[in-house]
C-alpha cells in the first residue's frame, strides 16, 4: 500500500490497487475542511488524474460525520494557509516573516485578486501609502491566482529573504 502526503495531517491518501483512498481525519472538528484540506483534495485529484494506474478515488471520513462543509472559524492551523508557501522558489522578500509589518512581500495581482483584506494588511498598506498592491503574507490562497512579485532578494542588498512565514496568516486574521 502506497501513501502520499497531501500537505495536512487531516488527510490521508493511500493507493489500494487501482483506487486512491482519501480519508478525511479531523473528527474533533466534525471533519470540517480547512483551506489546507481543500488544497490537499485538489492535489489528490491531480495525482489520480496523472497516474494511469489509478482508475478512481474514494473519499471517506473518520468519526460519525463525513464532511459538514468548510471550517468557519480561524482554526486553519494544519497546513498551508497563506499564499506565501505557494510562492516557493520565487524570489520574493518577506522581511518581517509574514506579520504584515514590512510590506516587502507585496505583489501585484494579474488575476484572481481576493476581495477581502485582513485588517492588518489594510492598515499597513494605508500607513505606507501603498495602493495597487497586496501583501502576499495576508492573502488566503483558496483559489487560483496570478501575481507578480515586486520586492526580490536579488539586488536588494539583504543577506536573505527574511524569516520563514508561518503556515497560517499572522496576526490572527480579521477580514474586512
Ligand atoms: S508584510 Fe512582511 S512578509 Fe508580508
């Protein structure tokens, strides 16, 4: 039996013969889906579609509830939440470590800009007098987006890009 990492401890993916089994395992929250779990299921679909030895996928759950829907609180602490980790390999600064303070992580949106902001992002952009950009550390990566990184390590004179951002939005997000 082969297992795959879907990026969150709340999803397990195993290959059993020609089928992939995805087990939603978050019984303490009645299996409510976090953002990382949504992306994990998308990743599982991509893997099944790309593997000629897999003919289908079964999604099952632990506990007495299958999936009631999405996590409605801010308890998205199980995996990738902000856009930052999806920029892996992209030369972009994040000097404050993803805390909505430095604005070096700002990006221009080409497509898919989310309508909502965190309060921290809105206040920091206003304080710095910045418009037409967003702070990537404050963006919830819950749909496809295209962005252009603005502040790059190359040519910045900085020794590194900055502390690694957490896999969730900080400070704890309040959206407007
Ligand atoms: S504002 Fe500093 S990393 Fe986003």
